[in-house]
């Protein structure tokens, strides 16, 4: 049995460089709704959550449902405007994903984005049918609840130990822990490794290509090393 055969990725801050656009859209939403701007670090700290949960964390004293919906709509409208040209993939991501697919790995996305939002960016990158399965926060429970990963595992007929979850936020890694899926932390997204290490990932990387190197070193790997194949 292959040790890892299902690779699950967060989207924003893990595969694509979209963190600053998220922060900017949140600031615009705050201004539009006449609520205080949060700091960049405060916004970074909620990246990975579904927008309703993110709003509740940022504005815990607000109990106006209409204001909350106006904020979410303002954020979405501004983010769509900023994403007319979809956020670029981080260096090495597309090459690695192609290598993983060719090697036989199943690929999945588990994101705090809405289904509409993820479909829009996948369409922009011409990748609508690229992943085996994608799950979004508005069609299941928000991270760090493990339901999103349970659904992906069931769809792919994979056990938790056959998968990894790669993410840039504590919510990604906490969700992985809750689902008993090994977590991989990336340092270049929403949160520094000093924060992510608290969730006990099995691997922490500074560049996406380091994931390929690590997978090549695993028992029964699907990835070929140069001139050799792990048995």
C-alpha cells in the first residue's frame, strides 16, 4: 500500500499568492461598511476560515446580521475585482502538480473559499477539471472542522494515513489533525512557521519544491528519483 497517494491542498496562500489581495479586499469592505479596519496581521490570522466565521472573529461584538451580510458582499465584490487577473501560482507549484498527477497521485483542494469563488479562479487558470475533488466552505463545515477532509477521503477511497494536507494557516493544520491526516505547513503564506509549528505538522517547507523532495524520500513513493525508483 502506498504510504501517501492523496495530496490535499489549501488554495489561497498555499498554491496561489493571493494573501495581499485578501487583505486589501477586507480593508475595502471595512471602509464600505463604516466599521474599523483590522490590521493586516489580524486579517492574516483569519485566512482559511469561511467568510461568515472570519467576520465573527474580526468583529465579535457585532450582532447586526444585515451589516454582516453587507460586509461579506463588499468583500466578495472587491475580491472579484482584484481577481480579474487570477492570482499567480507560487514558484514551482504548477510543475510539481503536473509531476504529482503524472506519478499517479490523487489531487484535491480543501479551501475556505466559496464554491463560486473557487470555480471562478479555477476557470481563470483553465483548471476546472484538474483536481480529483475540491471542497469549499459553503458546501460543508468550515475549517478546522474535519468534515471537509472526511468527504475528500471518502470520495477518493483513501485512509487518513494515505493522505496529506498542505496549508499555510493553523486552521488547515488543525483540520488535518482533527481528521488524523498528516499536515504539511508552508511558510510563505498567511502565517509564519513559528505559528504553524504549534499544530505539529509532519513537515514544514519554505518552498513548494521541498514537498516533492520529501515525497520522494517516503517508503513506497509514487515519485521517481533521478535514475531510480523507490521499491
